[in-house]
């Protein structure tokens, strides 16, 4: 990352929120009702995709007929109901990282495959207020790994592709950012490094991310 950086774009689940184990638990419980047994890795490696795309992909992978969009609506509501009953917190140092960047007049964007409803419910208001742009599944026609979510966020937040940095934790999000021409750093909060090799750099946690940013800004 160069000193001329103008914007940093963050994924939410697994980057801002320590929520992936709870997402995985909710999806596993719902899919079990449809005769599909999943492990957390099945969810983690699809993180960033829209809920609908993830569901279709899982049914296809398991050679189970997709039950259709009407039933998908019920699947999603079951999953959200389970997930929203569980407490979710921020990763350590998230607020410090966001404030560090804001103090340096870096534009910030949130780029997530979650619904806006889930974002507004999960993120504290003071964290939401740090972002100049928030792009959710409701705001794009093609979710991650398509470049559209990051391209949209970059347009809203400002800054050219060579002046921006994305922070992700999953292959689908990395591909989305890289496809939009944005340098991407991955955090190994959900998946081991072997799944994150498409990123330009893999860091282990938020302390390493803070040190990385401090060293370069």
C-alpha cells in the first residue's frame, strides 16, 4: 500500500464482526431440515456471496434439487431468525483501526453480502457512522465474487482503484475486490492461508492489520 491511499473498503462478517461461527451454525441448522449436512468450512468458503447464491450453490454441490425462490424466502427467514437471536461482537481493535483511518482522512466503505437489515441490526451506530458508504446485498444485482459490490463502494466512497485497499477474509470477497482492480489484504480470521492466496497479503489478525496500516500511513 502506498502513502497516497485514499480509501479502504472493509468486508463485514469475519472482518468487522466476529460473526462467522454464528452464521455457520445458523445455516447448518437450517440445511439440516432439508436433509443436507454441512460443516462450518462449507459456509466459510462461500462467505461474501449473497444468501440466495450460497443456497443454490450448496444444493447444487450436494446434488439436491434447489427448492425454488419461494422456498428460499422461507429458508432465509429461518436462518436470519436463528442468527439474530445470537449475540455478535466486534473483533478487537476494529474501532481503533477505523478511527486511525478517519483521523488521516481516509474514506471508508463497508462491502457486505449481508442484507441491509442485518447490517443495521448488527453494527453499533458509532461504527456505522465511520463509513462513508455502505454496500449490501440489497444494493447490487450481482454479489461477490462479481466485482460489482466493490466497484459500487469505490464509486460511492471515492478514490481510484490504485489508491484503494480492500480488507477481506474469504475467497469470494477477495475475487470481488481483485476483479474490481483493488489491492486486497486478507485476514485469516475464518479460513487458513491456503484459502486466501488470491489476496496480495495475508495477515493473521487485526493487530497485524493495525501495524500494517501504521507502518504505511
